[in-house]
């Protein structure tokens, strides 16, 4: 099991790296009956929604269709207020280890430059470093205020624009100016495949991901790349299905060799080497473009498996996930690797519950040997049964048992999370030792459905222009209450 010392927020932790389990009815999953891929640039409505969850209607989609997210929500708590985080002489900000184990130096802080080494003599400044590209690597602010905006380039190609109400600006710039300091981008193996996300096109493929990643870094924002390890949507309801395996990988040997990924030997016709080489290729393309990710996910909502390999086949599953993670470590061992659960709640059904999934990933105990080399655990927090107490219970288990960071890698700004993701941010910020690292709103312009005055989105859509609304207006105040800078970065 790999152990890595990394800085998370104001503390540096030596992490036991480790990996996954099952979902069930009513969970956040790709909606059955969701909108089919659009054609000719037309937008379509999402009519699906997971079993037991509310459906999204009228959603504007580009080629590739939308994903219906399930899970009911209840009214939430008040916005988290909290004091300033990471002010003064915080430790671990600005001095995160860089490639090769050397300590970083510098890092742009709004309250003063960081000192060399693991502890800044001047601290990270209020809220930590202001941007990802100008600070130490990996970018690790005192608290992550993130957004998944992977639809951006696809929509732009169809003539959609983004506006802050005064002028049209790039999507990532609008997010930065409202205090968002991190962007998450999904990427598919071959979305242009016949059964891929965008047949005949490359939306959310390597080239598209690199192009958008460069824009994110140019805004000084942190970057999380979410490898779906599939040609199309992969989630807790689909990951173990045979159709989740990329088309080009089908038929490859799944026999687990003693060394599934070797630097010296290329294992021909082998699933694990192929997965490794795919991840490594994308990572190298990002590095070459000056857009190296600060954080990475290998697999999206891997409750039941990944790329068509079930978690019940632990040897194959763990070899596949670890092969992808190995490619990340070879690119830069400082990159933070996350595992995502699609339903981090005690009532998770369909196999192992959330705690069991976490144990499978991180414990390294038989029969789940070897463990999976993860640094941290995140979840999709779309539904809460008790104003976030269920999320607190689940994420506290990870923090208390394994002492690793947690966050929400997907939430929506509706019901329990209005305004400004109040409930999930309150949960995260209350976890001990700054191990609640933050939250990412999922597709804030389009989910749960795009349109004028639609609850849950941060933009209203009219005449192909997405314009920020009152829900977005709540973010700067919330971000400032966390002690973070607004704007979060400077776009060039």
C-alpha cells in the first residue's frame, strides 16, 4: 500500500492509500429514458431521472445528451458562516511537496507570501493561495469552492454565450469572479465511438479536455479531472455493466498478471496496461499543454465497479483502478487522487453500504487485497433525508476511521443546498482537522434543467445566453464568509 505525505488545507497528512461497492434503487444514476444525443447542434430535454428521484425536464443539451440525476432533496439548513480559514501562519499552505519530494516555495497568498517548506512563516494569506497556476502545486486552498462545467465548449460550439448580467464573458471567468476556485472536467475514453457520449464527435474526449483545462489554468483556478474510464456516462448504476467498458478495450485479456503495469514491459492485449496507457496519455497531453491537473479521479461513481468490471471481481477491479492511478503517480506523485461514491448515505442499498464501500477501498483487508491507492474520498450529494445529518454520518466515518480528506464532488444548488450549497458546505466545514475539503456544484448552468428562473441553476437561459441569477449572487458572500478571496483567480 502506498503512503504519501500531502498537504490538505491547513494540515499535512501521511495518508494510507487505498478503494469501492454498490448502489440501488432511488440513487443518483444516469436517468433511464434520459434525452438521446442531440443532433445538428439542437438542444434536447432530459426526461429521465433515476428510479425514485425527481426527473429533470426541459434541460438544454448538446450532442451527447444529458444525465438525469436522482435522489430527492429536502429543505436544508442555513448557509454556513464560519470564521476565516487559513489566515495568518497556517501550516501546509503554500509549502506542499512538489514532484520528487522537494518542498514547494512561494504560492500567491492574498494575505502574504508563503514560506518555504511545509509551514509558511507568513501563512497562506486569507483563504489560501488565490489561484492554481500561480501558487504551489497541487493547488490546495483552505477550502474548495468548485464547479463541474464540462458542457462549456460543447455549448459554445452551438452558439451559446455566458454573461454576468453586464457583459458576456467565458464561463470559467464568471465562476472565478464569483469566488469559485476549482473546476472539475469529465473526460471519456472515446466519446466519438458508435455508442459513445457524442458519436462522431469528441466532446469531453482528450482534445476537448485539454482545451478546456488550459482555459481553467489561465484563470488561476485549480483543476480536477474526472476520468470516467468509459466512452460515455459512467455512474453508480452503470459502471459494472459490460457496456461501460470502452469499445476499444472489449476483448482484451482480463487476466491479472503479477505485475499488471510495468515500466519495463508493455503487456500486449491486456486490459490493465491499456487502461494505464490511456490515463498516462491524457495526463501527458495535459502536462504538455501547461494544464497539469491538481487532482484526479480514476472512475466516476464507482459504487459497483468500473469500465464494466464488477467490484465483486476484486482482483480485476483493483488492478484496473490501480493501473490508472499508477499513470497519475508516474506523471506527478503530488497529484491528489480521489475515489467517488455516488450515494454517500447510511441508507445506501444494493450490496455494500457506504461504510462497506469505503472499507473495501481503503482497508486492504481480505478479501479486498490489494487496497486501492487512493488519497481521499468524495461523494455525490444530491439527496439528503435529514438536512445533511446523513452526509455528516457517512463522511465522518471516513475521517474518523481512515483520517483521509473528503469532499462533495457533485451537488446541485436546489432544495437542501440553497443558497450557495449551504447544507453540504456546512457539513464539510464542520468536519475535524479541515478534512472536509469542499464541494463541486455539478453543471451549474444546466442542471437540474436549463431555462429561465429554474430552481437549482446559477444561470438563466434565454435566447442562447446563460446569464447569472440570484442563486449565483449568493456565492460571493458565502465564499467571503469562508475567508476566501473573491474573485478567486485572475483570467488571462
